[in-house]
């Protein structure tokens, strides 16, 4: 951005009240500022992969892009906060978000606990994220899995009753408890995921299926809250979309609508900035912008 002449300092000269958000791998003003990276690099360097390990000890890549999404959310929240602050102060702000820092921020509880106690994660007296028999996944007879988390006593009692392990109700569960783990493993393995879901349907003891994305989008809360929407693209047809969790149920209901082409969107944006059709054509002829469709044919 600095090379292009549109860095924060450049923009600030034009408008001291500007709120300018930068999201980069490691943030500005440090010796790693120009270092490239992807989500896997940030979750590795932040310690997340050290906590996310398979039973054989090897690190497991998370199924979600943690640094990408957390950095974006931090950026959006920071912009909103800065805009609100500007109402009172009339001052803008340069928001400098680091994807590495965004990833490591998800380790707040564990990092603080371990540093305060001066321990390595293997030495921690608390269970999470060390595997607990009642906070892990179990395989069903059909190869599907249940995510089990009946940590609290009432949930644990119900779980034991549903699985036929009532004799374990008063057992004090410990991390890496082989007796409890083996009993639960054997019990869950005896039936299919579908049958277990029927048994646990009204149990309210924190047991869930390990869903596919399609199953998640067709689960009760997703269906009843209109989470899955569709956008009609002029050439690609109906494209499934996951609605923003920030939108209400009623707002999501009206999301399904035709999508303009990129040229139409560009034309609309330029017109909103005050450019006439003649000026837009001039920009095209001079090679400043490139639009495939003729401006005269634009629906605007």
C-alpha cells in the first residue's frame, strides 16, 4: 500500500478522520512485517497445533481457517469501535491487525493458566484440552462419530443412563481415565450414529453428531433460522450461501436475490461516486478501468 501511495499516512493527509484497517500476517512495525504466511503457518506458530494433536501425538490441522476468520472479525469490530470513537473525538485511527496475534489470542485461557503456574501443557492439573473421557469423540458402529461433553454432574448422570453405564454415574472422571474411556468406547461402538441420536434426542446432556457441512446446514436451528440462502448468479445459477450470523432470521429470509455481474457492480459503484456514463467510457478507453459490458447496456 505504501508503494502504491495509499498507505495510512497517505490517506491520513487527505482525511485526518479516516479509519484505516490493515490486516497482515504479523502486523506492522516489526522485523517480520514483510514475512509471508498462510493460516497453517499462523496456527502452527501460535501454539494451536501443539494443542490440537491426534492420539499418536501428531498435530492435526483444524478444519476451519482460524487466523483468517478471527483476524477479519477483529478487524471489523475494531473498525466499528473506531467509527464510534470518532463521533466524539473527530479523530481517525490506523487499525493494525496481525493474523498471528489473532490466532494466538484464541489461546488466552490456556496460555495465561500455563504461564501463571509455570507449567508445560502436559503438566497442567486441569483437563482441557488434555483428552477427557467425557469431553471427546467416540466412533459408532457405522464409522460415524459422536461428540461427547457431559462434563457437569447432571449431564454425566444422564449420559451414563442413556449409554447403559449407570454404574459409572458416581465415578470421578479423570484425564486419560482408561477404565471409563474403554467402557464408553465399547458402548458407543455397539450402535449406529442414527440410533444414538434417537436415544439422545431429548436427553439434553451435551452429546452431538460430528456432522458434515450439509448436515449442519439442514439441522433444526439452521433451517428454522434461515441460515442457508441462495443467490441467483446470471451465469452460474443458484449458488448456496451461508448467511451471516449477525443477521436476524427475518433479515436472512430476504437475502435470496439475483446477483449483478462484476461489470454492473463496478458501473454502479462509479455512478455512486459521481462519475457519468461518458466519464466511465473515457476511463475504459484510457485503460484505467476495464469493463466487458457496454455502459449503455447497464441496467443503471
